[in-house]
C-alpha cells in the first residue's frame, strides 16, 4: 500500500515571473510584450500612470452611456385611472429610493463591481488582484473625501439637510453592517474561508437592503409618513394634465403668474423638478472631458429662481391689477318686470352688495321703448339713496291706463353714476351686470308660459375661480298671479360636485314678475380640450302657467343643456407652457434618439450645438480635454441610443463596454503597482479607488451646491457603499464559493493552500477539503479600520444635523473642522492599511510576485 502525500508549499521560484517582468503580463497588457518590460522603471511609471488615468477617463465616459440607459429605464411612467376623480394620473413606475439603490448605484459603482467580478474569473476563482481592495478603498473615499468636499461646497452660513432621513438612517446602518459582516465572515464563522451560505447571504443582503429602504421611504418602518404623492411631469403629458397642474399652481402661488413662471414652478414642484443621480454623474463627467452640457439650471438653482414659491407677495404680476377696487356694487334685482295697465304703478327693486356700512346712491332714468313716456308711463329720473345698512331700495314708476286695447309694450330703466356718500375719494361704487331693467306693460290676465331662453348654452368658466351662473327662466304671454315651477339638475359628463354644484328647488314668480333665475356654480376644474355637460329640467308649473311645448323636452318639461368648455385664453396659455417645457426637456436630456446625434456630440467639443441660454464658447480646457478623450467618445458612440427598447439595449451594451475597460484598468494598475513595488491592495485603495470615484466626487459636489437638500450628495454615498459590498463582493464570492464546492480536487489549489497557515478550519494540513479561500490578512484589517472610521463619520454627521441644522454647510468653523476630521480619517485609513500590508509582506519587495 502506497500513500501519496502532497508535498510542501510552493516556493517563490515556482510562481513564475512578476507581472511587470519579462515573461509576465495579462491578457491585454503590456501592449509591446517583453520588449516593453525591459524599459527603464521611471519611464514605465510615468507611462503607466498616464495610461491608468486615461483608462479612468474612458470608463467615466462609457459610464455616462450606462447611466443614460439607467435613467431611461427608471424614468418610465405609468398612466393609471383614478376612479375618484375620473381621470388618468401619471405615476413613476420606479420608486425613487429603489432606483437609487439598485440601477443608479450600479451605474456609479459599476467599475468597482466589475473589477471585482472580472478578477474572480480571470484568476481562476482565486481571490487575487485589485477587486476587494478597490471596493473598500472606494467606500472610504466616498464616505470621507466626497462628504468633506460636499460640506465645503456649501456657502458659509447656509446648510443642506437630508430630507428623507428615514431612508438615510436605513442605508447608513446597512452600510456599516455590510463591512462588519465582511469582517465577521473572514474571521468569525469560517476564518479565511467564504462558504457557500456566506457568499449567498452576502449577495441576498442587497435586495434586503433595497426592501428596507423602500419600506422606510413608504413610512412602514415607524413614525408618521408625511410624504405625499407628487405630480409627475414628463414630455408625454397631455395638455389636459398640464392644465390641471397649471391651475393648482396659480391657485397656490398667485393667479397673475406669467406662463414662464408657471413652467418654472412646475419644474420645481413636480417629480421633474429634482435632477436624478444620473444627471449629476453625467453632467460632472461631461464637464470634465469637454462633452455636451446638460441643462440643469432650470431645476437646480431653486434658492435663486424659485424664491417666490410659497410667498405670493413676492410675485410681480405682469397684468394690470385694479389698485382701487370698488367697495359697493349696485344693480337691479331683476332685469325683466311686468305690470298691468290698471296697476297704477310699478315698483322696480334694486339691490346693493359689498360694504353696507356706508351710504350710497345711484342715478336712474327711464327710456322709451315700444311704451312711450307720457302716454303709457310717466317718465322719471333722479337719485336713489341707499342709507347705511340698507341693501335694497325701489324706484316707483306711474303706469298710465289709456283704456284702449293694445299689445304688450316695453320701456326701460337705466342706472348710472354710482357713488359712495363719503368724503374718502378712494372709496367708490360700481354698477353691477344688471344695469338695465325692462318693464313690460300688459293688459291681459293670462298667467303666462315658462321656458328657458334657449335649449343649449355654452359657458367658458375661468380655470381658477368658481363661476356662479344665473340661468334665466322667462315668463311670456302673461304675468297675472303667483306661479311656481320645480327644477332639478341632472349630471352627464359633468357630475356633481366635481364639475358643478346646484341644488334642486322651486322657482317662484310673483304677480307681474316676468323672469326668474336658477343659480348654479361651475367649479374651477382645469380643462383643455374636454367638453363637459349637464342638464337642468323645469317641470310642474302651478298657478295656471304652462311650459313652452316647442322647447327641448316638450310641454311636460323643458330641458336646458349646459356645455362647459375651456376658455380659449387658458388653452393658449397651456400650449405655450407645454412648448416651453418641451424645450427644457430637450436641453436636459441625457440620452440620444439616434446614432447620428451621438456621433455629432462625440466629435465636437461640448456637443457642437450652440445654446441660446448659455452662449459662452468652450474654454481652452474644454478643447484640451475633448481632444484627449475624443477616441473614447467615438468608440462609445457605437453603443445603441437610449430610445432602443426603453434604454435596456444601451444598458447592457454599456455594461459590456465598462467590463472591457475595467479589465484594461486592472492590468494597467497591476503594471503600475508592480513597477512601483506596491502590493495590489495598496494600489487598489489609492490609485484605483481614487480614479473610479473621481466623477462621483464632482457629481456630488454639483448636487450639494444646486439641490435644496443633501439627499443626492450624502444620502446616496451610504447607499453606494452598501451596493459595493453586496454586489461587488457578494456576487463574485458567491460564484467562487459554488465553484469550489462543486470541485472535488484541484492540484493548483492543493499547491497553494494545503500547507498554508491559517486554514485549519478546512482541516489538517495535507488533507484539507477544497473551499473558497479569502485570507483575512490585509483585507480584514482594512475592513476593520474603515468600519471604525465609518461609525465616526456617521456620528459626526448626526451631530452636525443637531447642532448645525444640516449635514452639509454651516459656519466656517464648523465646515473646516468637519473637513479636517474627515480628511484625517481617510488618511488614517490609507496609512494604517498600507502599513499593515507592507508589514505582512516583511517589507517592500521589488519587483513583487503576482
């Protein structure tokens, strides 16, 4: 019986040449092979450093296309029918918190995540390379350096606080837990080994984190949720939807807003009003490399451009407003009266409204019609007085009975010269709409016939104010005695109480009274091209009266159809607002509709097109940055535009491109670290972490300066750090753990780990079971240091919120003190991690082995 026992661990000579030595290298680098490996070390350091940052520029540019695809996907709208209001409403299909923690976080962290994933596959499922160090180093840079930059970016004396504090608390707790969890699985359950359940659970912590943040956003985690559904503004909105939003804004902020002001408030107070994380990231990258600018000023500079919101007195009306409105209105109570010839006289009633505490008067005068003054009535004129507290008065006119048969005749009474009887010249009175009364002199004893003036009336109510409509009912052919009739309202496409309000009742005509009025209120409901209608029915006349059989409804009932149509001026205003909004949408668009515009934007500096809102020409820095990066831009213009398949094609193609560039970054960083005698973990937490996080730094700074809150700049940092661990480490570790679980034996694994120290959990040396080895070493130490710094940072932000009023900004002392603490924590993390890495290797080894 012969037992084969594995030999001792491999010696250094068995590992082959270093990455930067002759015979070493990766799949793509060095480009010139062994000849390049013989170049002087100083020359190679400079070239590899320039090449690394050029690759960082490339991955930032392709990340723009990736983020544009994500923006297209997550901005998808859904139209749902609202049963209560009987109309469609537009909703965001993606919850903003879910989008930020899933696809948006993947977009900003894609290089780090893919670098870790590519390292696992390229190293045959062994944990080597830059991936884990980049994940932790990027998290430290995000939490300490980016937050410090954002604190300093706020003008002294101003503050920005996190609005969605519950979501921030959830992501902050998860971000610390994520790295503590990594430490636990490295040194706790299975030291230096990641089991299948550990890798799987790490990955599935990602959807659990997203769900917890979503629950906090919805208010399900406790506390009262004051969050209301906001209207969603998008380019496919119908004019009717914009009309409703426009009406709401004018009611809240002042009816004399211009159309441009309405458009600006729409942007600020709807979902369109806040730029997404993608806008900031893409805007920062394009500003760095001379790309096409994204117009964000209309929705960002809220403190300057929207200072009038919520304060009507600050809005300067562009229409002429009556600075001295009347305090008293005088009019006839009824504009049509009838009197019999033998009555002797007629009393014409007047009413006044407004300030009844003051005396007033009005001039009246009779005018001939078919009835003549002196023959049929006695012509009169003069002043009618309204004493203080009196709201009604009468004009008495003598009727002349000539004892001869004649048809009914009419004359008129006119009102003019209303006055307030006071010495104050600023107080004035006006005549109401009923300024002329028609008196009919009849000489028969018929009760008359009741009817509407017409079968259909069309009203154009204002969009902002309810309209009290007086529907006239006429009494013709006689006016003898008291008659009544019933009236009811019947809804059709217009329904109560949404579109109109009217109460069923009874209309009474006194003796000689020839017209009456039914009052209905037309509600101020926004309308554009919708025509609503309802009906009013009159029936059951009494006192000998009848209904006009020739009218709609016949002799039993007369029907009036009321058509409610949008005012033409309101429609014109909505069209202008929609046009202005469409122009702003096109300027703030982050994606493209076709390949032609993509290549045009890629070839020309700043996209080539002139913008009338920003006439400043490109700077020298724009030209230099564009010329350097134009090869990347032209290459990535091949990515399909965002309009294909709702942005998903752009999403996946960009992801492939990022993966390719990330492979190039990994090999370039390995070459640089090798020639500089730096271990992979030091290269990862410094050069690679800095390069992949630089666009996020500028994006967060822009959002801190331009957003009214700190959610997009600070809140998203903690969310990204969660995603980095759960996807950047959880996914590749889960895959590797499953691979090694399915592997029964592997000579390379035996050679590397059978006799390695620290793996006793897998069994005794020489007979260990195969598993996915993740040596705690430098990684565990780095994670522990970062976790401690993260707790301090989050605690400091909580103190700033309490004592400074917000996480960002504050007094100069508070700002610089916070920046000093955060900078110290980042340098402490870098210093301690580098010290531990070098100490574990026994000093600097140059060149180092892979």
